[in-house]
C-alpha cells in the first residue's frame, strides 16, 4: 500500500521550507519510495480560508495519512485574534488529537558546520544530544487556568502544572529506550526542590529506571540544566523533561548548533504516528524573501522516514545529502559567516536535490 504524508505548510516561511522538503521527497519517490503527499491548510492560512486554524478537512487528510510534515504557523497578522482562533491552536489541537506526547529534538553539531556555533568549537565539537520533551501535559494544558479579579480587586493570572503518573511513565520509557540506542545516559530535568508536580516526575522516572539497569540516570534542576547546556553540553546524551522546561531548554540547545534553522523535530504517539516539523516558527521577518534555511524541514522529513515510515535507508540518504552540501560550503544566511556566499531557500533545496 502506498503510504501517505499530509503536508501542512502553514504560514510565513512555512510554504517556502516545506516546498524544499517535498522536492527532496520527490527524488526519493522517483527512486522507488512508495509515498504520496496530500496538502492541507493549517494555521493562519486555514483561518483566512475557512475561519478555523484546523478545519475538519485538514484533520481528515491527517487521519488518512501515516505522518504529517508540518511547516510553521503564526504571524503578526493574527496576533489580535482571540486565543481559540489563533494559528498556534492548529498545532496544539493536532498534538492533542493524535496524542503526540513524545517530542524528539535532536541537537547535532555537524563537523561540517562547527564554526556556526556561538560557543567555542572545543565545547561543542561532536555534540549529539537528544531532548525528549513531553508534549501533551504540564502547565500548557492543566486546568484551572485564567485571568480573574482577585479578592484584593486586582487582576490575577493563573495556570496549573499537572502531570499524571502514566503520562510521566510513558515519556520516561521513551527516554530509556532511546538512550539504549545511543550512549545509555538519561538526564531527567525537573524542579523537584520547589514544584510538587516535578517531585512526582522525579519519583516516577526513578521507578522506570529500575527496568533499565544498563542506562545511567541522573537528575538535574532545570535552572542548573540551562547553565550546564551552555557550560558543558557534551555531558548530555538524552535529556527528558516536561512540556514547559523542554520548550525552553530545547530552544537554548538549538543555539549550540548555530542556528534554529538547522533543527528538526518529531512528535510521536504510542502507535508510531507522528508529526514532523522544524523547531522554529514562521519567521515573519524573512517570509516571502527566499532567505529561510530549509534544512531543519528537510531533516524533519528524514525523521519522518525513520520513525513513521520505517525507511531508515532513505532517512540516512537525506541526512547524508545535507551533510554533503554543508561540507561543500552551501550556506543560507543564518549559518553563513560574514563574506561567505549565501544561498536562498530554494537554492539550498537545489543543492540537496543535487547531492541526492
Ligand atoms: P521564529 O522561530 O519564527 O523566528 C525567530 C528568529 O529566527 C527570526 O529572526 C527568524 O527570522 C529566524 N528564523 C527562524 N527560522 C528560520 C529559518 N528556517 N531560517 C532562517 N532564519 C530563521 O520565532 P518568533 O519570531 O518568535 O515567532 C514568529 C511566529 O512564529 C510567531 O507567530 C510565533 O507564534 C510562531 N511560532 C510558530 C511555531 C510553530 O509553528 N511550530 C514555533 C514558534 C513560533
Ligand atoms: Mg519554543
């Protein structure tokens, strides 16, 4: 059966970067990969056309597919909308609908691009870390939440950090399983000294670790983890953490590699269905100018091939093509040094297609 990928380009640079990933996929299809794509609207683009950031048609397209390739959503044009109509809702609802609880964010420093890191080369050379962020719980979804007027008559905002044991256990298992295929070290990040929810987090992760005696578990408070990521990033193999801490730490980790435009991500559920997207947003400041780096999206496609389509060889082929163009000096503006020749988004796509 030919497998299907739902392509949701979204807003801003979304259409520019996903177009390059689809070109890469076309090469693989030409060479025999049995995959078809179907595009659908999401985010602001869907709100403009249908009045809803995640229309039913889009959800149907995703449900009939094995995986979603997602660009980015959002932009200043939508900032004044009520929260339920905001483009980001398209993303959050997809994550919830498909129960995409495991968010994988690898941060790799390619030897071909070591100079792009703002840290000294010896601090990041060989960096290969995986941040595993829980994606469907925590303070982003916990209730109650709101803004009300308190007893003192002033406005007060509140959110609820919340994790159940089973939610913690399944992401912890993912972390230990992933570590087994890597360097067998898991660092669980929490704030157990202050927050009850994360004390439970620490307890449950420790329980799960008993099933993985071959994997070394350490715990770190999130503030220290933020510092350690910059001070000595090579100490980490797999970092597992909750939704909010993972959001922040993974953006920090992205800069270790030089550019947010290089980092792919996968969001998976228990049955292997996944959504794959670059970790950056819609970059409204450069949208429509052919200046975006499409490599994060192309590398997200590689993760899609690996995790949802079980096409490891094709995934490796795409990753090697990316490394080849980097080694040959191909640079978009975000990863170029002053004076270096700069490629546009579509020219970087050309280079990867040629390398394939
Ligand atoms: P952003 O990631 O869109 O941009 C941050 C900076 O990085 C900008 O200077 C941008 O030009 C640059 N950048 C991002 N991706 C790039 C790429 N591929 N190549 C070269 N440079 C790149 O984050 P920002 O500015 O905070 O948010 C812009 C919009 O994106 C907002 O509406 C936000 O809500 C939305 N957003 C959407 C996300 C998603 O769809 N998953 C994630 C994060 C933000
Ligand atoms: Mg973020």
